[in-house]
C-alpha cells in the first residue's frame, strides 16, 4: 500500500482529495488539526505520533520534525529497503500548505502574531519532498488535487517539485521582507545591503513597447486597486502612460485637476474651479498632441465632461469616479478604456517607494522622488518679488516639471501648462521649444526648470517672450550672473534647492 502524508492549514477540498487518495490505494498519515479534521469527516488516517512515538511538543510547535517522517520522505528506492529494518515506511506523496503569514504582513499584526504564523515543519516537509521528486509526489496547491493518481509521471513530479520550491521561496521572502521593514523602519539613512523583489505573473500582455517584444504584468507587494468599466484591457504602453498620468494627478489630489499624457510625457496639465474647467485648460495647452492620449482626473467625471472626451480620440480615461450618465456616454466609444481608480489618490504615492533599473553595470535602486515643495521655504533671489498668483503658478509648474524627462521646462499661467518640453540635451534648447509652443501667450507666465540654469542665455530667451518669473533649483556656479540679469530685466526668480532630474 502506498502512503501519503497530509498536513494542511487551508483545508479546502482536503476531504475530497483524501477520499480520492484512499480510493487509489494510499494509506493516510496526518498530524495535529489536519488529523482531527479528517477523522471528524470519517476519513481513515494514522496520526503521525503513532509512527514517531512522540507526542506533539512545546504546544504543537514540533509535530512532523522527526527522523521517521523525514527519512520516509527523503529515501530513494534502494534506501527504502534499508528503512524497513528500522520499522520506517517510505512516503509516496505529501500534501502540505503553510500557515498564512502573508495574511498578517503589513497589517496591524504585532510581532508575536507574525512569529506564530511562521511555518517551520510545513516548509521543511515541502523542501524534503521536492528534493526527492524522483520518488515522491509533492502537492502544495489546491488546484493540483485533481491530478490523476494512477498516472503520475516523472515530468509531473518535476513540475510539482518546482511549484513547491517556488512556494517555499516566496514564503521565506515574505517573512524576510516583513521583518526587514519592521526591524529597519527607523534606519532611513541608507538603503539595505540586500534588495529583493518577488514578482508573481498576473497575465501575459499582447506584447511590450513594440510587437516584437514579449511582455507580462507581474504583481508585487502593493497593488493599485482599479476597475475596468469599458474597453480593452491595458497594454504595456497603456500601463506606463496611466502610471505617468496618475503620478502627476496625485500631486494635486485635493483639487480639480486634469492631466493629459502622451508617451509618458504630459502634453497638458491644469487645475480649475471645476473639473470641466481643468479639462478644457489642459486640452488647450496642446490639443494636437492630446490626440490618442491618456487622461487622468482627480474628481468625478460627469456627463458634460464625458461628452467632451468622446468628441475626440483617446486611449484611456482614468478617474476616481464617474456618474452613471458619464459611463453610458463613454461606453459609446467601444475601444476607449475607462478605468475607475479605487485606491485614493492620496495613498497613490505610497505604492512604489523605490525605483529599480537594470543595467549592464548592475541594478540601480533609488528612493522615489517624493520630495515635497514648501512655498514657505522658497528663496526669492531677485529684487522683484512674486505676487501670490505667481507663487501658485510656480508651485504648480515645478510639480509638473518633476515628471518630465530632463532637461525639463514647464511654462505655466493661471494654473495651467501652456508650454512643455522635456528630454532635451540642451536646457536653453528646451526653453526655446517650450516657448515656441506657447506662441503669444507667454506674457506674465512663469517658467519652471527641473535643474539649474547653467548660463544667462536661458534668461535672455525667456525675457524676449516677456516671461514674468522663473522657478529653478539654483546651485550653479553661474547663479550670480543669472540672478544679476534677471534683476536687470525686472524678472522674479525663486530658487528651491530641490532638483528633479528624471532620466
């Protein structure tokens, strides 16, 4: 008779599976709560203590950790014959799932509760069974209870062993990650010596940035909650663009804001007294580039806004909420992806706290750029002082500049972008391009730059278009010359001491 060892925390379908095992000629050995559960459900089983001769020790912490259990799991065919001399029978199958440590991580569970939910015996059983995959079948996934017990091939045992190793690997990672966060939460001066990420595939995507590139979406520690209301699922590029849109929208989570993204760069951002006004101001920045764009809102989209959206071609609309009438209007565009953001925008910045880039030199890891801009810490370095309206435009523009590729220039007026340029190799070139997009609207507008101005040519170009003020990090050796020229031209200049390079 074959022998199976059963020890499961999650007892879903375990009665049906053990009945299947019994019908296939397996003798059932079990332990602790699993044994009691099987007996209660009229399943014939042997308690592991009857095999080992030892009762459960230290409050049940030690049950399966015994030579008679592990020798029976680890033995190969030749060794099994030797075990008989010591009154030890080998196991042909083990079925184990683990204490639900992940149910308690990053919640309000105290350390004692976390420690209690670290499985020891279950992990050891899975590793032993997986190691001996040539002779034993190891099952840890409830979905595998439907295997054909009379036709278990070596290939199947290999697949199940890989799943078991993956289970224990992920389990140990979750424990390490949780305790690393708890024990080092006050150590914020350096990044950890070891950085680890565990990703689970959610689904394959049609392709990556281009059709010849394979791509998939994976989950990690924290997942944004959202709901599709219309259209096809996200593509690889949609996800990148939606992320870029929400990154900016989250900067203005408590006001009416609209963000239009194209190829991860903003082509229009605005605040308004109403969400409709914010949309119209954002679209006015660059209506040509908005074609086929991704749009994010900070408030509820109503029917009036929805009609404006369906009047043009867009790829994605994402907002915290929609009226029923707005949803019906947006559904008229069959392919328009309409997404409801369930996670509050206030919480959005906390979901990704580190950025990782893989390079041939190694993996680069850095903290996310979440440095807050405080207007009270601004330093006005010119004789001319800003008005309150100018300060508000500068704060708005500098927050947007943070999300453009360097060199980034944002020209803003009345809490809306009127000229944007990012990803240029020359800062004065970026200023010139942004100003060309503004046309005749630059008078009394402000310029925000993600980095300092390294020369006076930037000021000269801005002055020619009657820019009223500039906000920039400062810190260049040319600062005295730049400030002197700004004074001569009666411009306002504010330095923040914060640089927002983005490569």
